[in-house]
């Protein structure tokens, strides 16, 4: 169906949305405030579902040609010198993708801009929306120029400037900080993302090019600030949990290179659509980057939106359908990411018991490893499956604590109480979100513009 769309934001999400809408017949204009790429660290790891979506958009091959490398799952280490659990993606899903973020964005802009019904404008900042009679009709540039379209797609990231102008205030929780550094070399288990535990926060490492490794080091909010203090903390408390020469390379890079940092937020929105406008990608909410779900969510948003508006145009029903379908997908990712991050970073006895339960659960069967990866990578969409699998982890953890209780009554009793508090809190939240999702499925309406 022919219609005009404006996409605000020319990053990964914006270009995915532009490609998807153009493929459905829309005439698309993309506005990006920067003439280059965002200098801040941004996502570089995409799960197979997202890669398949990029292939559908004709972007997979160009990204691999621009230095992207296959990522085939995850390897998770509970602590230094302990057995690593391998969690490959299920057979038939295809590979994930690791790629340098600036190279990825520049490649996507060049590829999408070549499509006959797409125009990409860089260096033009959008500061407001144009609205009338309860509907968004376009956007306004910093110089006052108005641009009109049938649909406005807000893809300007988690710190979206347009989102508050629409009255779409999210719930925001600051979780931690990430220190980011790149090194040359190979990971112990080849083309897998690696998660190293045992430190005050998890370390995510993944290949993002040929013989290039990115470390994302999760640092607590109460950690000492400043470059030297951060290097000291990571050297003493994090590096020992990264195998041998790789840990040394990580510390050496921190000392010799300017390293990057970013704040990690959990951002949740109750609505992501109003008449004439939608939020996509991180503008519509995001989770901790540990599970690398953000870019896969963004591709899913782009394809979901284009399917609904391509079928009937960007009317209110199509945007409402997009909103429902988006939250069906995103809330599962939020739930899994929040729970896994809290368990993996927790230092209390309950979290430690749950960590042990997670690894015993994974070790018990291939089906359970596949179930976890299905939830993580976006292949499994049922919240009830998460609740069921989490309950099994709790059961395994409780058995181990009960065994300890028999031999060390005082310590075991303390651990059992902590486990119950931690686990029932997680399960209660899962149940509440499940209930909210079922209610929202029937009640979720378009946001009313202020």
C-alpha cells in the first residue's frame, strides 16, 4: 500500500524500519541529527531471529561483507576455573551476527539510501512533532521546517527526545554501568558469545570482527569512579575470572586505550503508539544488555510494523495491532533479561543458590539448554514457558539448599530463607507480568496525545 512515512533516527533501528516500510511500498524519509555515527558505544550483537529479519530486508549479506562475523550461541562460565556451559543456538536457526557498530550503521545507511523510495538526510535534527485533532501529522526540524507524512516512526534510541513530547513517559530504572573495551584475539570457545561470572558483575565478551573481541564489563552503581579506580577494580576483581592471557589482554587494553562507558537502564513503556506515530527499538523500551536482545527486538519491531501498515495503511487499527504484537514479543525478553541479570549479578546467598540451580538445570538436559536459548534469542514467545522453566530452576536450587541444611543447619537455614526471598520475588514478578500481558492483550489502546 502506498503511503508516506518519516523515520526519526538513522541508526540500526531507523534504517531497519526504513527498509521494512519501503519494501511494503511506502515512500520513506529518514532524518538523522548526526552527519556521521554516534560516537558512544551501541549494540553489536544480533541473535539469529534478527539476522533472519535482516536477510528478509536484504541487509544480511552487506553486513557480513562489511566485517560482520557469525556468532553461534553462548558459553557461560560460573567462575574462574569452573566448568563452562555451552549454549549453542538450535540447529536450523542460522547464525547470530557480531559487527562493529559504526561499520554496521554506515553500511545500512548506504544500502537503504540506494532504494528508490527512500531518502536519508543526515545533519538535520528533529525537535518536535506536528499534530492536529489528536493525530501526529509530521515533524519539525530545529530550523522550524515542517515535514508532513502519514506515519512518523520514532527510532531515536532509549534517551528519545520525541517520546516525552508525545506524553509517552516510561518507567526507568538505572541498573549499573558498563565499561567497554576491544582487544585482538580469539575467544576460548570460538564463535560464541562468552559470559564470565564470579566478579561483582557479569562480563559479556563476543567477536565483532575477524580476531576482534569486545568486552562489556558490568560495574555496580556504588563502584568507585574515575579511570584509575575503575582499572584497579577490574584488574583485581574481574580479570581473575577471565581465562589467562585473555584477562591480561583485557586489562592491558584498559590501561593503554581510552575505554568507553555507558549507563545500563531498564526502560519500560506502557504504550508505544498513538494516532499517526509509533515508537520502535529502544525508544519503545530496553533491558540490560547482558542478553543482547535489543537489536533483535528492533528488527522484530520493524518487520511487525511494516506487516500491519503495509496491509491496510497506517490507520489507528494497524498501529494498535502493532502495539499489541510488539508487547507480546518484547515483554518476554524484558522478563527473561531482568531475571537473568539479577541472578547473575546477585551476591546474596539466594542469588548464589539460584546461579547454581541455573547451571545444574542446563547440565541436566539438552532440551533445557535449548529452552533457555529459545527464550533468550526470541524464538520462544510464551511468558508461561519462562515461568515454567524458572520454577524448575528454583526447584533444583531448593534441593541443593535442603541438602546443605541437613549438614549445616545454621548456614543452610540462612541460605534457604535467602533463596525463598529471591526466588519468590522473581516468580511473583513473572506472574504479575503474565497477568498484565493477558489483560493488555484485550485492553491495550492507542495512547492519547497530550
